[in-house]
C-alpha cells in the first residue's frame, strides 16, 4: 500500500513554469495525522507493537497454513492485514518526510532507517504469502467455500498469480533482505543525486525542477539555453546514471531468471493482473497511431510556431498567442471543485475534504520532491497530495489529476489495507478522468476560437505525453533490458535506444541535438518502477473510452463509475469494465480511446 501514484513526473517533472509565487499562501501538508514527528513515542510504540505482533504471528502460523480451516485461514489474513497497516503507516510517514525535503540529512537518514527496520520486520513474516502460494489448489477451493474466507479471494488471487514463479522460502527471503542494500540503495543514490543537480542558466545555477520548467518558457532563447545546460549536467553525471541503470537492469535480470519470467515486463504485468497479450495490444495500437497522432500534431505545432522543424526543447513550448495568465490557488480550487461537483456531488464532497484540511502540499521550496503525487497512506488515515503550484493552467490539471487519485483512494479505503490497493493499470483511472472532467468543463465555457485552440492544444499535448510518450518510454525500457542480457551497456548505447524511440514516437517534425541522448537520465520511473509507464497509457485510453460512453448518455454511468472506484483491488480490469460494455482485450477498445485524441487534433486542424 505504501506506494506513490505519480502524475507523469517523467514528462515534465513540474508541469508548471511560472516562477512568481502566488499572492495567496499555498498550502503545506500537516503529517501529524500519521505521526507528530520522527522522534514521537507513538511511532516508536508502533514499531515495537509490529515487532511483537509479527513474532506472535510467525510462531502461531508458520508451517501450519495447509491444515487450517477456511475460517482459521481468514483469521490469519486479518492478522496479517493488521500488521501490514501498521508497517504501511510508518513507511508512508517516512516517504512523505523524505519527499518534503530530501536534501536534509536528517530526513534521508530517517527514511533509510525506517526502510531497513521495515525490511527486517517484514522478512520475519514473509513466509505467509509464500505458504499461501504452496497451498494445493483443490485444498484452497474447499477452504474458499466458507463464508469467512471467500471475501479474501481477490487477495489470494493476487498472491497466487505469482505462484508459478515462486522459489523456495529461503531464497525468497534472501531476495527480500538483500533489496535494502541492492535495488533500494541504488534507487536512493539516484534520488539524492538527482535532487542535488544544479543546472547552469544564464549567470546562475538553478534546480532541476526549475530548469525543466523553463522548457515550457515562451522565450525560445531561454528554452535553448536551459536545454543546453540540462544536456551538460546530464552528460557530467552520465557515467553514474549509466552505472545505476546497468546495475538495476542486471539485478532485475537475475531475479527474473531465478523466478522464471520470460519477458522483462512479465513480473510487472502479473502484479498489474494483466496479460502480456493485453499490454502488447496496447503498445501495438499506440505505435500504429503515432503518425496520425503525435506526428500530425507536432507538424501543426511547428506551423503555429513559424518554423520548419521543432527543436527538442520546443516540445512543451507555449503557442505564440498563449498568454496563460497566472491562476491563483483559490481560483484553481474552485475550477476543479466545480468540475467534479457538476459530474457528481458525491465526488465534490470528497474534494472539499482535501481542500478544507491540510492534506495537500503545493508550496514551492528547495529540496521538495518535483512533480506531483497522491500517497494513499493507510485506510485508517487518509491520502496526502504533493504538487508544486506555479499558477499555470497545467497546474490546475495537475491538481485535478491528483485529487482524482485522492478520491479513488478514499472510496476504496473501505476495502481495507490489503484490498484497497488498485493495480497500476487501473490506478490512473480516476485521476485522468478528473482531468478530463476539468478540461471539458473549461472547454464548454470557451467560445473564443483562439482561446479554444490554446485549451485544446494543452489537452492534446498532455494526452500525447500520457499515451505516446509513455509507450515510447516502455519501448526504450524493453530495448535496455533486452540488450543488458547480453552485456553491460555503454552510455552511448543507452542514449541511442533513447534517441531511436523518441524519433519514432515524436516524428519528423523534430530536430534532436547530440546532447538529447542523455535526457533519459532524469526519468525516475526507469529506476524505481521498471515498466510502470505503460499504466499511464492504459489509464488514459481507458478513461477516453469511458468518457466517450458517458457523453453518449450511458445509463447509470455515475453510479457505476463510483462503484468501480469503491471496488479498489477486489476486481480485475475485465470485471470493472463489464458494466460499461468495454473489454480491454478487444483491439477496438484501444482505438476507441485513441480516437478521442484524434478528434481533438481534427478540431485543431479546422481552427
């Protein structure tokens, strides 16, 4: 449960560029609903309590699951959930403290200390999920006939999907224990290195977040200068980032070989409860539409900017007549609330919960995590939202996106810690749908053709970033992980994979300078969550298809939509989409979603 749902930080880590602070104060979260401080007695007591519960749990149940009745097995799962919620609460707090300011040594020390403690504690009851997978299928089916155990079937199904790949208890325990000095340690090194980067710009040095923001500047010379500075700094750190990437790819390859995963993305697909074939259908559909979507749009953009070719630093450039005036925080809150509330007041009520409490951190400050995320924490508390608000229209969409995650997490909380967590393929549903509601609300009110073009161009670029760019990221990862099986990769090889996939996805409208080969280095998902990225494209296409039938007046849409979010992780994508008459295994499903982007580009061509 202690995961972070990100709003595409790899596209544009802070999707905002306005450096002028808002006249009204921006909110900063209050984490005391979790713990009052890293040193507070409650946190120490929870760690001790978890340790005692785990010891009792292990002594009572290790090696005995096979002989339990269905009712007894249900009791063990409830106890397991209780322990995990305590650990999840502690872990969530440490992650949020780290995100608040990762440059503070006390924060990084606390984060690492908690990671190590939780890894040690969770190792002691790792046996539980391993033994669940060792239960005979016939035996388990008999147990599931009992009223007490059956509600836990989705949890058991999620665990047992990895059954064919499970190793012995001792080997799995070794993999788990070594992660804190293996992949987690390399990820931490990457994070701390990235957070400390200073990018030369004019006569000063600025943070990575500010530098990436300037790629959306209306001043072409500023975009060019900052792009040069980014390339210079990325190149200076290229050896380290290549080492981290090579090491983690090899680490994953070793794990995949031992477990028997045939493809580098298969474990991710299993965890997402989605078949390899469905992912392939998504990737093929998007790739097939590159020409009609991104290639066509960026050729339009080049025409609007008055150039034959776009430079890579022009991808997020505003249009010439895009004034994109500063939007106050109060106005942003109203825009998003109105959009959700108009769709369904039940969602508007949840939005008010976030806006009226100190659950959002939008303040700009050094050391704070770039981008945006919604962290679910634990069902007994509430989610927390982080974003960096600069007052741009895209910031409003980021707020709508993260509040969508928050709504999803709040509605699913009733399923409990183990069943509220949604597979990644569905985790972006509420967030992207919320963006679409907000966008459509603004679009309906806009009758000025120039301003309508600006709105549409913003939306199309966001959708291309979410669909086309993420699939290009996925293809880049596949190339890296497949090639790493043969030998360690030189930085130039990784850079070439990056350039090839970028050229294919963005199309002939772009020129790429040599230093663009290093831009893969700042994409954190490649390090933290290999093959996560296709979930964004999955979610966007899914939402586009959902929104299409909503516009068509699908009966009881709002009720079915809210029930889908309330289900959390109790249903897979097939079960959740059935009430809407949709099927992700059908190629026409993906085309239905992509047609929404195509329709917007058609309107832009007419304007």
